[in-house]
């Protein structure tokens, strides 16, 4: 990877296995939008970014080297060699097919609390509506960033809201109660993400399921997208179809440590195939 200052931002070239469209629109994050001019715009935690793919690399508009190194390098998981992982996964014929079509997906390293709230909202929901509710939650509770943009709210900001009011304003049904309950649990220290990240997978899942409204699927999403546990394997309706069609006897155990990365490629493949 080569990083340099350019045009009021940071230009990055020689990034292997990174496609913004595949990474930002594969169901793992909900605050990114592809604009009509072909640029991606998004907010992660309390940072905003305009990302442009240009000849030879990518331009991160309006940020300096410190912000890139301190936040975005980590967020996009640029420190991980995905070519090695994908070469290994390509030993499976189904994964090889998915990777051949979509070789630029990276698992984002999202803020743990943000991922938790986002995937609570995601339950029995479609991606456009999830995005709408997440943006509404941010505008209602988050810190203003200017230009009518808002940071994703902290647990303290969500916990301070009246439950009935928040449910009504978000129009998210039963999920509003879950958001408030989870925010309070985080504020009270009942959930420690650092501790959970170090637990064996099943124990970590069980601990997250103590949160109101969090079941095994959402817990696995939190582990993969919010704690970067690449051994997590969220199973939704799409992944169930994949398992029934390609892995009726179970997912290959040899890939357990990177099962989450494999799952993301399979999910994106089957969703776009349909």
C-alpha cells in the first residue's frame, strides 16, 4: 500500500482486494451511500468520509494523514492480507465461484456499540429500511457533525431518551425497546466488549444474548462486524439457502477461523445472483 497527500485528501494505491461498492454495500454497514456522481459517502462513528475510486487507487477526500492512519486504515482493515485468506478459501469450489465474482470485500472494523445497535435494528428488516432507521436514530440522538450530518449516538445518548418517544419517532416497533434496554446495559457495564472479544465463540454469543432482543443470529453479527471475530458465522435466510444448496453437511471446518469472511462472500454472491 502506498499512501500520499493529494487534492486536499489522502490518495491510496496498491491496495489488494478492496472494492468500495462490494465492501460498503454487502450488508455489513448501513451508513454508506453511493452518490449519483459515483462517489461513496458515509459516516462511521463520528467521522465522515467521501471516497472516490480513480485511476490507480482511491482518494479519501477531506482528511489528513493522521485521520487516515488513526481511523480509516483500521476501519477498512487495510492491515490484513486478504489475498492470502481468499487464496485459501478458493480451495472450496463454491467459495472460489463467489470470490471470482466479488474479490474486493473486506470486513469492516466497526465500533462495537454502533454495530450492536445497527444489527438490533436489522432484525426482520430490509437494508433500505435499516439504513433509514439508523439515520433517524443518529439525527435524533447523535452529536451534530455539520451539514445536517450526525455521529452515530453513544450508548449514553440513546439511554437518556424516553423509550416511548424514541419508539414513536423511529417507527421501528419493538426494536425501540431493545435499543433503550441495550444502551442502559452498556452504560451500566453489564456488557464488556473487550471481555466478550476474548471469549470462546459460543460463550461470547451466549453473553451477547443476555441483551434484550439479541438472539444467536444478531449476536454472531455483532461478533463479526463489531468485534472482528472472523470465526463468527451469522445465519440469516440468505445463508440458510446457501447452506441447503451448497453445504448440506455443514460448512467446512478447515475454514472455521475465517468463516465470517467466507460467509460475507457467499452472502453477497447469492444475494446478487438472485
